[in-house]
C-alpha cells in the first residue's frame, strides 16, 4: 500500500507471522465485501431489475427501498438464503491457498469458471495486490460512511 505497513494500533508488535497472515486475510475479505457492498449501495440508485424479488410476497425489485431500508421489506427466507450462500462460500468453497486472500481461483475468481486468469508478472502482481488492499480499505470507510448517511 502507499503508506507501507500501516499499523496504528500496534497489532504487529509481537512479530507473530501466523497472526499477521490471519489478520491480512481478514482485512482482504472485509475489503472485498466492502467493495461489493459499496457498488451494491450505489447501483440501485440508478438501476433496478425488472420483475419480482419474491413472487410469494408479491414484492417487486422497484418496491425495495435503497440502502439499509431494504432489509425492512425483504422476506425472512430471502435473508436466510443470503446467509446460507455466504456460509457455503466461506466454509466449504473458499479454501486457503498458501497466502492471505488467495483461494486458488485466479483473477476475479475466474478459475472457478474454468478460465485461467492469473497475473504471472511478479512486479505487476505485487502492484495489483497492493492496490486491492488500498481499495479495500477505502471501500470499508466508504460503506460505513454510506451507512451513517442513511
């Protein structure tokens, strides 16, 4: 990242490599989720899918409010499906592949689709990984700001 090792609370003072790798993996996961959440917060302001979100509840996509208010109208079964899917991805699909945040799926997870998408140039790969950490940190701050604005 542009700031180098940024550790204002001193978590790395113990110099435990395994703890550092675990914390880095958690930071990457939170950053990735925050990047998706930020996009998911912005896109419905400009576009909503046609049709029904839930036919049994007669709930259309256009009837779902933006932001955190969407949770108030989503059916409980839909929220349960969301958490079940995330649990499946977290517990059985994503297996650590040696380095923090690497699950052996290639660039953007395209390896899951049978497409080989890796960055083989070490210099380019390092730059992209550093950018991912920085963008993830920015997205974590952005989504929290959007929550407070809501």
